[in-house]
């Protein structure tokens, strides 16, 4: 893995938590976008050497909705920045890592993303993220 690209944080109300990041912590808001494939609205916060991805469920079908119901707000995933995501996925599969996606899918910012099953990673949901 080259680097940690971002940390995903599940929030109930994006608009309500944004002032905490932008005003209280003083971290710039980079952008807000909707990711239809995940049913989430996402805000990227510039935290210096890393981005924070604040995730709000857009519907009850969203995995973020399920996460919030089960665990409440908090850290949802850690994303590794990778190149050649399909090669990476194949390598991980060979090493016995379970992936939640057969194929990379379109994530925020047009990135290709795939998730590793938390059961393969000692309880941590890791994302692989390739910038286009
Ligand atoms: Zn992410």
C-alpha cells in the first residue's frame, strides 16, 4: 500500500457536523458530492496530510444507514491509495483476503474503489482507492 488516502467517518447529518470540522478544527472543506452507487452524500475535509471523508446516508438502503443503526457515528473505514486496483485485488485474493467487491466500483471523486472484508482485517474495513 502506498499511503493512507483518507479516513471515512459515518455521520448522521452532514450539514450539522461540517462546522465542527471547518470552524472548530479549522480544516478546509474540499468538496461535497453525492455517490449514487453507495447512496451516500460525502464531504471531503482537508486535514493536512490526509483527507477525512464524512459519509451521510441518503436512504435506508445505504450501508452507512445500516452502520449508524448498528454502531452509531464514528470511524467507518480507512482507505489505502493504490495504483492498478485490479492487480491489487487479485494479489490480495491470492493471499486469502476476502473482498466485498468482485470488481472495482465508482466511488467519490470518480475514483475506483473496492473494500476488504473486516473479517480478513481484524475488524477494520479497509478500502482500496485508485484515483483516475
Ligand atoms: Zn472512502
